[in-house]
C-alpha cells in the first residue's frame, strides 16, 4: 500500500516540474542570503523539501482532481503527464490530506506575519487555480496572472534569507516569465480546451496573438534581467525566451507542443546559472 501511495505521489507531482517551485525557492533564497552559510539553516532545509515535493503534490493533486472532465480528451495526459483514474482517488485524498496538514503546520509555525502572508498566498493561488468556485484557470487574463503561484516560493525564499521582500523589478521579471510560460503552455491545448468548454486566454486570443503576447512578456523579462545584471554577458542568454515565440511566429510550419517540452530544461539551466552567480557573490 505504501509503495502504491509513493508511486502515486511521484506521478501526481510531475517530477519534471518540481524545479518550478523548488528551484524558484532555492534561487530566491540564494539572491536574498548574505552568506552561503545560510544554506545550513534548518528552516532552509525544511522548506527546500516542502517546495520540491509536498508543494507539487498539492498543486497538481488539486489540479488533477478538478480537471478530470477537461483532461479526458487531452493526449498529453497519457504521454508527458499522468491521467488520474477513479481507482486513484482514495490515494489522492490521502496524499492531499497529508500535504495540506503539512502546509497548515508550516503556515501556523511561521512567527513572522509577512512570511505567513507570502506562504498563504502560495497556498491560496495553488488551490484556487484549479478548484471552484474561483477556478482561475477558466478566467482569461486571470489564468496566467494566477500563475504567480510559481513565483511565491522565490519571494518566500528571498524573505526567509534576508528578512526583506525582493526588489519590485525582480518580482515583475518573475511575473513576466510565469505569465509567458503559462500562456505558451496553453497554446497546444487550445483545441482540447475548446472542446471541453474551457475558456483560457489562449482559447480567447488564438495561437498567433497568444504567441505575440508571449513575445511581449519575455521581451519585458529580458529588458529587466540584462540591465539588472550590470549588462553581464551571461545575462543575454535570457534572450532565448523571446526568441522562441518569435521564431514560431516567423515559421508557419512548426510543432509548438514539441518546443514547449524543451522549456523545463532551459528554465533549469538558466535558473542554475542564477543560483551559481548568487552563491559565488556571497564569497566576494
């Protein structure tokens, strides 16, 4: 039984996406810390584990439960992701009960009100992105804006390390990135979402306008990152992001779904570079 629950937890949590919460937390913490020794703090380790595994079980467990109807005709659930089955529901409820309990304990044991608000915002957005009555994913414009849930671990990590909120331009850069990522990921699903009656931003705008909006968001990201780095040569790698929708707009014959699945590797690589740079800076 325990092996089945563990297997379900790994499938539900989408291992390839762990980096989107765990990695964001690590990068935020590294940018906020004053010394690499901060990595040895017990609270860093606790939230490192939380944002890599329980947080993803919470996000995608809620998502899979409430998306069963809209997911039934989407083939990516059989290939790149996991399709929840009726026999999994009992195990899913058990997993969600455990991670919800862990989440509430962490929330309650935070002595700092600002940290509590950041953490609570993460839980609120993670739950109501998929769950009714709010179900943000079905509201054009709000769907990609609510994807801010993936930036909240970074804001939390930065605050945990420094005692201060990140600079506004870093938060804005994060928003531009997650907005583009969400919209870009929704484009391959336009046909399936339309059939399921799901009205996303991508469904509302269509493919090319959605790609143009992705281009604008990622261009905004680049315009923040490059100057913020002091025009460091490595920062120009961020231009990979706006280059992706630009090339797709110029090339009529393309497979956007195939391109999308390269983005986790790009995010991991560039996030790793930011982490290394931030950590090395503390030795200076």
